[in-house]
């Protein structure tokens, strides 16, 4: 995908080398999982699902974890470690090729959604892009590379350890620049849900829902973020190159709940899905791409 260089005015924070560390989830094992909840429920599918599956292996299934989907932002925001001294947007974005690619995609999504909101007479508030390496801190608790990219609604930050891009290509066989752009666009989609109040509504509903119902709501939230990623791509269709859409579809297929569960545990447990099947993720990404209309991304009405 041919993207312009990032806008130097985007909000970028760099925790690489800041010694942010982990922690900040509250006491006890239950507190830890509640701290993880905003990340598992509100970020890109790959890394987060890997974490879920690891927890499944440790705790013997989704029983203990899935019920926590109603927790939302129940964990108190933590004090963040600040950006590295002396850094700015240019130095952070240009530190590695992966950082620059992420900044370009983030800046494009920022400009695209600001224009969409302006057209609809809605107030837009830009999120921030936060780079970290290995361990960091967010308004939702600790940031760890094993979680994959995620969005924290508390501080409106998209958190990224760019080493995930290598995992996306090598472990999940989703290669290409558009696959990486899809990661950023999906997380930006969660920010749009935050601005529109969708995220808060889902969290409120999850607090009163059963485990299975809470999981189903999480699936609809994630599929909508996939659709929003497609809307962004549609608005920048002139910049797409041959093979880009297929790269996105390959990535969406690789991170479906059913595909990941088959690979990791040899069986599929639909009630434990939190992001949707491979077919669903591809379908909603394509819907956004084909329509270019956020109104077509209503995953909460009817079948998905």
C-alpha cells in the first residue's frame, strides 16, 4: 500500500528503553486477569488470542477466563511511564522501518476518520500511538509483547511492539505491508468505537451477561473493528496495490478463533470465541472495503 509519510503532528509516545516494566493490575490472580481484560477485549485478534489460548492451557479451558469479559475497565488506570527523554515524533517513527510503517498507517487512519467524522458532523478526537519493546505500561495496566497490539480505551492509546509484525509474517503466514496496516487500522477501529460509545455500551452489557453471551458481544465488537479497518482502506483505495486486499484477507483468515483453536488445541469451542471465525473476520473486513460506509458496519443487529 502506497502511504504518504506520516503527519509530524500525530500523537506518538515511545516507551522503548524507558523501563516501563509490568504490573499495575491489582492484587491476586483474579486482579491480574481483570487487568488483562481491556486488552483481550479491545485489541487486534492475533496476539491477544494467543494469550487467551495460553491461559486456556494453563487453567484447563475457557471456563474461568471467559466469564471475566464483563469486567470492562474495572481495573483502575495505572501511572504510565513517559516517553524516552529527548524523543519526538520523528525520532520515534524513524527508529526502525517497522516504526515508520506503523506511523504512516496510523497517520492515514487518523486523517481518514477525522474527515469521516467531520462529514457527519461528529466530534473527532485523535488517539495516540505508543511504541514499546517487550514490556511497557498503559492506562489499562501492563503492556507485554505477548499480548500483541491492543487499544486501551482508558488513555485512548494504540499500543504496539513492532516485533509483532515479524510474528504476523512468520508465525501466522500473513505477509505484506497491507497485513501490517490492517493491524493498525483494526486498533484504530476500536478507538472509533470508543468515540461513538459502542465500547462502553458493550462493556455495560457484558457486566450483566453470561460467559457465552459476553463472548458473543466481544465477537461483534471485534468484527466491527475489522469492518472499520475495511472502511479506512476503501477511503484510500487509490493507494492500494496489487495483492494488498489478498494480504488483508490472509491475515483475517489466520487470526480467526476457529483457525487458531484448531492449530493450538485440535478442536473448536464456539462458545469461547471472542473475535469471530476466519470466515466472519474476512467477511466484515470485505464489507468495509466494498462499502466504504461505517453505517454498514453494524455487527450488533442481526446475524453475523
